[in-house]
C-alpha cells in the first residue's frame, strides 16, 4: 500500500498526524450481583465516567474500547480519570485499563508527539 498519501487522505484514514488514541477496558464483576445491579453500574459508568469526560464507550459490559466523543484523541488525564472511577467501584472484582493506543489501528504504535 502506498505510504505517500495526501493530507486529506491521511485525515480520512486517521493516520500519521491524524492518529486518534483510545484505550481498552477489561472488567470483571463480583460474583452474586443481580442484573439490576449490573445495569445500574453501567448507567452510572456511562453518565459519570464517559459523559463527564467527553468520552464514548464501544463494547459490552465486560470489555470495550473508550474513545473521544468527537474527533481526536483521549488524553492521559481522561484515561486516568476513568481508571480511578472504575477502581473506586465496589461492583468490580477486576479492572484492567490498557495504555493509550491507536483507536483505529490497534496494532500500529502510538506516534511520538511532535
């Protein structure tokens, strides 16, 4: 594949200077939680952790990707805020938050800041 792309195409493909960062979540709920308790947790998660930090979540109740709610990258501060919120919840037995990674092409390394 050609790597000599126009600026417009790089922007459409979210590559090079237009790379967008996000992070993955892997959650495990404590045994014995009811469906209502899990639903309540997920509602709180979407409002208090995602909406409050201008983020979106794509995935299921135990694994997913967090990205910015608009075009752009998640900051390290936003990632840390979500991680802190999750670790403060009693419903979870395990919380894994990945480092920032390319949201569109997870196998590509994160570009160094210019």
